[in-house]
């Protein structure tokens, strides 16, 4: 893996053959987006039954009930076959399992293939962002990796509701290639070279959404929600700037846009899991009741580790970690946040 953004073949045109690794709601929805933009798409999933239904019936009732997938979307249970010959490979699996899935695929990824991370997390074992994990696991140049993030709730996009997203890459040609390959009448991509900022926004907003959900599960209202969201954005910005991100990213689609959607929507798994916790469920009970991956549960600890290593204060993130893993009662979360020393507003 190299950090040289110009190494490797520089892509042009649009993708004609794509693979999506992950047959959950976001992976399947993104396959639909690619197909609507003109790609032939193969989805890989761990469950052979889901793959068969996508291939034979163009449906995924387990994760996108009632949604008819385009004819150009098929599925393959063999992950090596799924990626073979693809111009673009999108990775939409739980972040903590990405490295183990991708490392065996090094020889199957073509020398010109662009890899897109749809994941929003930080790796527990290394504190690495997901684009770094992808580049390392597949041994591809950083410039052939892109990140997609923004206010992109899968079920709304699957209904073809208008939405915008951010495509970030260290190589502007890669970002432009991915943007052209996903653009459609309802899906509008914007490019951004700030991979660090875009990925941190996507990872940490899930932690803030857990805090919002917990507060709402305790019956707290919109004042509290607005306070947590606003101060949560400060935390994300603070950490991003410490890691060299661009300040403008945090007020845009990948920052405030994604944060608002994830914290406010009942379709957000992180928000929903937080509500279950606030209502009195244990973490294990809340995960079962949520019925899917809530990345903030795993991401909060490596994010806090990363912040501490840079001397960055993140009180909301710290409070979430304490609720999830250190038995802090949920009733003490809001007083903990508001009981900090009085100071001027800002970073």
C-alpha cells in the first residue's frame, strides 16, 4: 500500500461493471444506485439465500422489503467471482470485519479497479480509518480508493428520493470517476479531496446519534437533541482539525448533513439503538431489538482512543463509551454533558 495519490492508473470515463460487497440495506441500495447510473452490478453477501433472491427475483426482502431492484443487479455467493473483472468495487460490510474479508481478494482486484468504501467506522485493533483499512488489506494505492458519505439513509434512497452525497479521494480523477459512475436523476454526488474529514464525520456522527437516541429514550425533547447535535459537531470538528482535516468539510453534506439525518431519523440504526438504551434495555437487548449493525457501538471506543492520543476533548463520545461499556446509568448522561465547566462557545 502506498500513500502516493498519483500512483496507479488514473481512471477515466465511468464504471460499466461494478461489484458491491455487502447485501445489507445500504449495500443493496448502492447496487441499485449504480445500476440506475448505467452499471451492471454484482452483489456479494454472506447469506446464500439473500444472494439467490437478489439474483432470481431482483428483491432483497430481508433488508429492503418491497423494493424492486433493477434488472442490471445480480448476486454472487462467491466473493472472488463477484469482484472479478469489476471496474469499481464498493465495500459495504461492517467495519470491524472488513480487513478479514478483503485481504484474500488482493489477487482478484484488477490493476485499474477503483475501490469505494461505504463504511462508517474506525477499526478497533488499529484506530485506522476505513479507507486506510481498504488500501492496506487490498494492497492498492491510496489514490485508487474513494469514500462515499453524506445524509444517505438507505431506505429513502431505495425509494429514489432526491439526495446528495460526497465522494472523497486523494486523487481527484478517482473521485470524479466514482461521481460519474453513481450520478442519476435522484442521486447527486459532490467531490471532496478531504478524505480524513469526510471519514471522521461518517464515523463519529454515529456516536453522537447514540447520545441523541439515549436522551430521547429518556423522554428528553428537542432542546436536548439540538444541544447534543450542535456540540457533537464541535467534537467531530475538533478531532478532524487535530488530524489535518479541512474545516469546511464539517459544515457540509458529510458533516452537518449526515449528522442531522442520522440523529433525527428513526431509520437510523444508531439513533434507534440509543432510544432502546434510553428506554432501559441492556446493550445486548438493544442490539437485538435494533436488528442490524449500529456502527457507533464499536466505533465509539477507537474514536475516543484516537482523541485522547491527540489531546482532544470529546465529552459526548466519552459519555457514550461510559454508558455502553462502563455501566454509567443513562440518567446520568445528560447531567454529565451539561455539568462541564462554563466557557465561551466554540471549539
